[in-house]
C-alpha cells in the first residue's frame, strides 16, 4: 500500500453498527408480503457507521487511526471486533465494550431491482458518553473526529451537552475537533428536537464541520433550494458565525464547498487556511456504488489536513478519495496513487455549480 506521509494520528469516534445483508437471488420475489417465505442466500456481515466507514478509510490511506465506537459484549459486538481485527488488530484496541446492552445493528433488505430498506437498532450508541472516551497517551494525536449525532440519543439530547463535554476534553488535550452529521428521520425522536439550538450549543466547540448540504438545511429549518454559490456562501457564513473554524459542505454529484473563519485551531496552517472560500467539483469515474461516498470524502479531507495540504489541494484530495471509493468500493487505492492520479490531470465532472449560476 502506498500510504500517507505523516506521523500524525487521529481518533474516529461515534456511531458504529453491524450491517446484516441477506443475499437475494436474481429472480427472488421482490414483493415482501406478510405470511410468505422468500428463500435467500448467505448473510453478508460488515461494519457500518462513521467509526467503520471514515475510520477504515483513513486506515486504508495509511493514517494511524484509533477507533472508539460503543459496542456490547454480545455476539454482535464480538462480530464487530472480529471484522475490525481482520483488517488490523490495532483497530480494536480502543473500542468501548460494555455489558448488559445490545450492539447496534442494521438489517439491509435489498431485493433485486428494489430500493433498499433498512431495519435499524441503535443499541448502545444511544448511551454514548464523554466519560466512555479515554484519550490515549499518544504524542502524535492531532484530531478527534465524531460522527452521526442524529442517531445517538445521548448525543442529540439536552442540546448536545454530552458532545460538548467530549469536545472540551479533546481541546484540553490539545486535539482539534471534527464533526460529521447524518440524515435526520423527521418521524423519529431526533426529528422533533430544535436542531438550530443544538448547533448553536455545539458548533463553538467544533474546529471542522463536514455535513451534507441537505442535512444542514434540514437542521436550519430551511426548505430545499436551488443549488448555487450564493446559497452556500450564506449558509457558510451562518455556520462560521456560530463558531466553526472550517466548514466543508458535501454536495453529492456537485462535489464539495469549503469556507473558513478568520481564526482557526493550530492544526491548520494559518497563512493558508484563514478566511478561505473554495468550490471543488467531483472527479469523473465509472460509479460502482455511491454507498459511503460521503464518509470516504471526509476521510480524504482529514488525511489531507494531517499532511499539511492547503485548502484547494485538500479539497481535491477529498473528492479524489471519494471518487476512488465509488469506483472500487472493495479496495481503496493508496494515498500516493490517488495524489498521482490528481496530479496527472484527473478530469473533473462537467456537472458543476458554475452551470447553476452564481
């Protein structure tokens, strides 16, 4: 593997689950009627959530990565540890295993030709506490990345005070903080909370914020709008005004948008990163699967920051890692291979915000 050139290490904490996906034969009945039996094949088992997706992506890129997800001592928790250990035994060393709870899992129902259906149990993710996290004595640690508050009850409750406590602990240890979100189910308990108030409470403690535009618009209580640079600049200013140092908005097929404040954590090169605004479209690839693209794009950005790349180069690295993943989901190319492909003039997508107007 052609890995990254840095000694810096990172913690990826937050949501983790075991994904259970029955294999449907090509001619399976796609109508799931009660009382019927549908013969399926082998159950595919994989780990999901930000800890698994972003964490394993960083590990594949060659970053020294420590995973901190909350699992139970049940069979599903043991399977999570086994799957992580298969990748590398070091990835299990910081996992938080508790007793008398249930490990989070998702059953993915994906008959041929039908949109996927997810049956999700949050399990002990709902009880994640700042006190669960013991920061390792590692002089190379630079960053704590946390993901998926909307599916973790203890993290979205009480205006995010538990997450504030965790980020305060990280800052006291000299670490920068990074936060990713996920979609909010409007019919769930999380859908009924005041997300604007939550953001105003949490974001002053966030050095790097990496939500999707759709996620952020929902939390701000705004309707879906025509995508253009003026919208991104307005949303970016609002988030920066609430205390975030660096904002990267994921825009799906349109790429990513970056906006930064005039005061940043010491992790960032102040001369290069202060008061920046950049847009980067996606790279062209033949898409095999878009599942996990956002998490891998974040991993690319985090890796770029740890190597000291300036903003525009870091954005290209972010979308480069995301594009590489959707092209070959089973095996991410090495960091240096991705950098070489970008340097050789990897063509960017013609679908850009420039065509959407200013």
